[in-house]
């Protein structure tokens, strides 16, 4: 998966949730392969963990942006009264 932050920022929330689910499933599979000594590329574990962190960061940024917009909008309506 190993995608850049810019590519993640271009995705919708639903697509980000899908990517997160896929990455978590891949991490589970890699950990299982590692446990039974069948993991071909151990560096992939770190890459998938970083991808999960990137997706979660983008989701959190989106939530923060929405909450900030709502707070500003709410502040504007009380000031205009």
C-alpha cells in the first residue's frame, strides 16, 4: 500500500476508512506470517504500520477541520444576535 500523505488527502472519508480496514487486515496477515516464520519481507510490517498512522492522521485532521468550522459557524451566529 505504502502511499504518500498527498495521495491520502485526496481520498474521501469513506475511502480512507476502506484503506484503514485494508491496512489493518494486511498487518494482521503479516503478523501471522511472521509468527509462523513465513514472512518474506519483514520491512513490510513497518511500512504497513506507517500507512495506518498516515490514514488515521488524515482522518483526525478531517475531524478537526469539521469541528473548527462548526465552532466558527456557531460563534458567528451567537455574535450576530
